[in-house]
């Protein structure tokens, strides 16, 4: 029987768990990428974050190259590169290099948030007054390096003439509007910004203008998925990501914590509501539970693809979660 389910991909934040380090995180990422490649996942994306002790993927392009070099067929890319942190020429050269090394396998997902706090943004040489308002101009400049019109005196080598799919990432309506206007694929961060998901997707699909890159709208959403042999085990494993979001709400981000048996010992009623609301697009449970919940999200959002974040403390549990998800979906 033909499988009519939409494609699944992987979002890896390269988590540094309590008691570990970045070196182990990268080893885990390679192991996970090779694992999901064999399971049939479509792409493997890494996200740019800075000044966060629990996330190792700050030098995103470098990690993408490491993952691409350790895999053979899965697409590898950024979910995303925060363009305001960088000169567009540098990103064109970096991704031109990646595409030249791994032809036909590189995605360039772009966001306009700093991926950090304002002090870190300043340390990254960004204008302290910049809030991403110039993102459309930066994007136009970046695209011009891949497809020059013959007037530019600065050329991206490698990069020029390469067909690297550009995605726009968003957690509000801004990138939905820009993606629709430019005819680019759109990825929405539902896994941490659920409230704007449906309005953004509806606007994008209703206002999409075909382009040379894309003839029809194509929308991907982020979903947290934690699968285990039983619903109870999955709920237990899921307390790690709940602790992480609780710490973010409290302004104290840190390394990913081990699961605990009872979250009510940690949070207030208000904090519990806030965390659960932010994690609305989170699927937790056994094989059948995960399949049912994910199907419901697909039907609700009409997404064309789902990119899965599995933020659990134990590496083996993370591998098993993706195995169970694949068994349920593919």
C-alpha cells in the first residue's frame, strides 16, 4: 500500500546535556544523522544559536559540513542561519563551499532573529539598533551573489551560479509574507511559537506568487516529538524539554536536564500553563499515540512537511524515538 504521509525531517539543536560537552554533542549529532538517514527522513537541519550553554551549533555552517561529510544521501542545511548576524557575502561563500563539497544536498534556511540576546548580537558585530528590519535587503543581496545580474563587482566564489534552495524561517507573520511574495518555501517554528502558526500558514498559501525556485507554495512546520515504548515513558522523557522551557521563561537558560518524575515540584500553576502553551505543537507517546497526534497536526495545519525536534536527555532514547516515529509514519 502506498504511503500518503508527508515527508519528515529532523531539526537538531546539537544539545549539550548536563554533565557533557560540545564534543560529545557533535558525536551524538553524527550518530543521529546517520540513523535518520537510514530511516528515510528527508533533511537534517541545524540551528544557529549563540551564548547558550545548552546548544552547540553556534558555528552552524561548520557543523553542517561535518554532518554532510558523515552522511551520504540526506539533505543537510540550516534551520536556520540568522542572516542579520552575518555579511550576506560570507553566507554565500560558506554555502557555496558546502554545495560544492556536497552537490545537491545543501539547504539554506534563513531567519531574521539574532538567535541571541542583544549583548551577544553586538559581540557578533551587528548594529545594536538593528532589529532585522533590513532583512529583505540582506536577502536580496545574498541571492544576487548566487545569481548575479552582471553588474556586481563582488563575486561569491564558490557560490555564484549554484542552485541552493533558500527557505525562509519564521515565528510570526513577517517571513510568511516575504516567502509568499518571493515564491520561496516557508518553514514555521511551531515547536516554540504555536499561536501564530495557522495565520502564518494561511497567509503564505493564499498569497504565494510562483517563482523560478518554486511553482507552488511549500510549507514546513516544526513539531517536538518524543516517542517511546509507552505513553508513560514518553511523558517522563518529555520533562527534559519542559524543564528547558521553564528555565527560558525564568531567564535562566542552561544545559538540558535529566528527566524527572514530577514537574509539579518545579513549576507554579502559571509557569505550567505558559510552558504547556508554548509546547502546544508537541507530540508525546507510544507509536500509535504519536501517529495519531502527528496526523491531527498535519490535518490542522495542512503542512507539506514536518521537521521534528526531539530534545531528550539520553542519546539512546533519542535514537529510539526516531525509530518509533519512522515505524509509525513511513
